[in-house]
């Protein structure tokens, strides 16, 4: 059976592959913005009875995840106007291949998990697992600090998606608190990125290896 | 009333951001005293909160809150004197962040809702990041970056774990508020597989913040790069806050009958932390990093004790309280040493006994306390943990535990002797006068630890017993 939300979720799965293959930061930011928007719209598709609160909260989430955060990181890149490569530790071809395996594995695992509350979408759980792990993958395999922040955001998107699957208990005020924390975290990271450029003349995390033991 | 303890420092912290230098210092002490007053009132009255679903006064929360409050008050006094001795750019940000940090930590101790707990712990990371970055140097930037990134990613795991806890509720078909106390009551109906997954993720997540190996890599950097008063707070009470999240989840596990599972994992992580600390303490060259690794060791001991349960859990809580008191005093003392010698390296120090005699008393007593010497509380805590481990038949791990403690003691003693008695550079001149306000906070912390060891007030004893009752704690 095909559900309406699966159309956009399949695009998210494709975007993961795109992010693994992209060597430039601006492309990566667009992927994150797209994911942020889709992820925040998902509750509108899967909730049975839409309340004003749900709609309002989804919109706020969309603005923050899809617009405010990507835009602020974009501004940082503009300001530090540096070499915009992501400086991968694992090459793009290998990353792409890992991405494919990841999607297949996520689909396989989520079949086995058999979560009963997901009845409105076939792709929700696989997508959530995929972007969660993909975010971690980017965090670990890219040396550019901005790419790492983007990886963190991707991971957060994944957790949010896992949460929407069954968090009927959590109130919007609580979810809003979580969102606020994420936003503040990214803002602090953005401030540090600017200083990093001044102090180290770049945002390659190779410079950040002086403190040991 | 309960929420007010969180709100008051929050508002004062925001005000402090916009105040000029000198008045900020006053605000810091004022906030410390107000907070201490409120915490004591909470302790005596134990009121119900306005939002019982989100916040509640629990025994373990009260214990942490009182420690935080007492420590912050003394650190605030020390900080006012410390700021006169040293130059800090944008002091208002430093003071504002410190007060906000207090507010977020208070929120951790009082939150009962699983997600609110997460929000509060992540907020402590954000509020303390500016403290580590105070010196604006390359090294402090590196430390802050690692701190924010590793902790945020780690705590994100805890969020995933909390979401799994919700799933365990869904599968068990129960509809209760998402609070630790409510979940403990219906724990038996929770889906065990997802509950286990949730516990592992929460342990890894909050364990990152608590400094458990192998997720501890940020801790020595952050604690050594932050100014000493901030290090005292980070090491003394922030780690306790993260532990509280693990402790409360562990309670749910025990109520669900999965205590053996969670206990074993806690023991493994605890031992790994102690072993990791032992390796790094022996060859350490900087004294603040030495203290930081000692914090990792103590967090390992606490996790180990909690995993053992029973008498061990009681010992773990004792270690938690005394570690806060003694370690924060040591970090404040390290601030004096840094001001006196102007270097963080152990080799650049020496002859503390002649050069800074008052600081020496605080340093040496702190060293004795943290290594588990009898007049101080950590000795009793560790003894209870060891007895508890033997009673429950954990012979092998208890042996490893004791041997690692000996190794750590040897390493620490070696470094401490270098600082106190070895010959210092002859051209060295100490530019630091040992003022009362930079000595007495440490003395008071150490004396408190000493008194609590000899005589514990009835109410404190009862609260500890209440906190560990579920884990089978008690004498």
C-alpha cells in the first residue's frame, strides 16, 4: 500500500545519497534544509486528528529546522568564505556505497523491528534510521567542522523522526524545549566556527588536535 | 516554590549579562546566597510543585540540589577574589553564564519528566560552554569545540533512548505521565526489550556527560582549559547532574526486574573508567588534567557502586557527595597554584610547602581525601562499595577495582609529592598573596567532608536511604 507521506520520505532517502556524494558545503546545507522541512511536516500526514496545536508546532519546527538553522550556517560559510570542500576521511565513492548499504540495512532492520504503532507509512522507520546513522557517518568521516555541525543536525532530524513515530505522550511544550536546545546548540557552534576561522585560518579539525592525554 | 528555585537564578543570570563588571560580582554572591536559602527551605518543607508532571522533589534530587547550592555559594565567594587577581575578557558573560549554569543544573535536579530532564542536561552543556571558552585561546577553543560537539552528540543518544522509553510504554499499552516516578510504578508492564535498548542509549548518552570511559575524551580538555572556579563547578556538580539521569533510569530498570542487566552494564562502564583514569594519571604532566582524570576515576567508582547495588549503592551516594566537596576544593586550590606559579605543568611547580603554605594545607588535605584516606568520606564510600561487591559475590571485579585504586593512588601520590616537596626553580617568584577569601572556601569544603564523615545529620541519612531504597541500599 502506498501512503502519501512516503513520497516525500523517499526523496529524503535519496537526499542522503546526495549528501554523501557532495563535496561542497552549500550543497550539503540545502540537503539539511530539505530534510528539516520534510521531517517537520511528517506529523501533519500521520496524525489522525489534527489540532491547531499540532499544526502550529509543525510550522514552528519547520521554520527552525528548515530555515533558521540552515540559513545561519550558510551565513557562517559566507562570512568565513573559505575553501568550501568538506575534506572527507572516507572518499565519496566509498561513502556512496556505504549509503546504499545503509538504506538497505535500515529497511531490513525496520521490518524485523515490527513496531505496531507505525501503520500510516511504510518508509517512516527506515528513513528515520537511515538519516540518524547517516548523520553520525558524516560526523565521523568529514574533517570540516561545518560539515560536522551539519551531520549533527541530520542526526537530530533522524531522532525527531523516530519521535514522531510514536510520541503521542509528549506535549508540544516539551518538544518545543527540545527544539530550543538544538537551536541554541547550533548557534553556539556557529559562533565557535567564526572564531575558529580567525584563530586557525580555517575550519579543518586537523588543527584541533593539540590537547592530548 | 519549586519552580522558583530554577527561575530566580535564570532571571538573575540574564540580568548579569547586561551589568558592568563590579556589580556582576555582587550579583554572583547574592544569587549564591538566595539559592542556598531556597534549597534549604526545599529540603525542610519538601513542597509539591505547580507542574507536578514536569517537576518534583525527589530524595536524590534534593541531595544533588543541596550539594550544588552549597558549592556554588562557596565558589561564588572564591570567584569574586579570583577575578580581582586575573584578567578575564568580557567578565559579564562569564558571570552571567555561571549563574545560568546554576539555573540549568537546578532544573536537572528537580525535573521528573524524562524529556524535561533531557532538555535540562543539554541546557547545562550550552550554559557551561562559554565558561570553558573564557580565555579565548586556541587551546580553549579546541576544548570548547570538543565539549559542545561530543556532549551534544552523546546527549542526542540519550534523547533517542528517552524516545525508546516512550516506545516501551506504547508496546506495554500503558498510559501514564512520562515521568520517572510514574514509570517506576508501572515498570513491570513496560516492554523489556525496548526498555533495555533505552537504558543502554541513556547510559551512553548521559555517560558521555558524566565522563565515563570510553566517552570521556572531552573531559580532561574542558576541565583543564576552563578557569578554576568554572572547573570546580564542572567537576564538582555537573557530573553529578548527568549521573542523576542514569540513576533515575536505573531505578526504572530495577523496578522492572531488569536490575541485573543494568547493574552489569554499570559495573563494566565503571571499571573501564577507573582503568582509563589509572593509565592516564600515572604519566600526567599537568595538574589540572590530573584532577580531571581523577574525576573520571571517581565517576567510575560511583557507576560501579550503583551497579553493585545494596550497600554499594549507599557507598556510591556517599562518594558522590564527598567527591563534589573534595574535588571542587582541589580545583579551587589549583587556581591558586596556577596564579602563583603561572604554569599548568607539574614540572614548573614545586616546593609548595615553603612557597604557599596555606594553599598547601588545602591541596594536601584534598589529595588525601580524594585518594580515599580515612578521615574523609570517600574512604567510607569506597569501603562500602568493596564490602557490597564481596557480599554480592562479585569477587573478580572487586579485585580489579581494588588493584586499580592502588595504582591510581600511587600515580597521584607521585605527582602530588612533586608539586609539594620537590625543588622549585630558584628564580621563581610567587606573585600571589594567599587571601582569606581564596583559602577559606576550600577549607570549608574539606571540613564539611570531614564532619559528614564523623557525624551525619539524621535527615541527611534518611534522605540518602530513601534515594537508594529501590536499589536495595542501606546498612
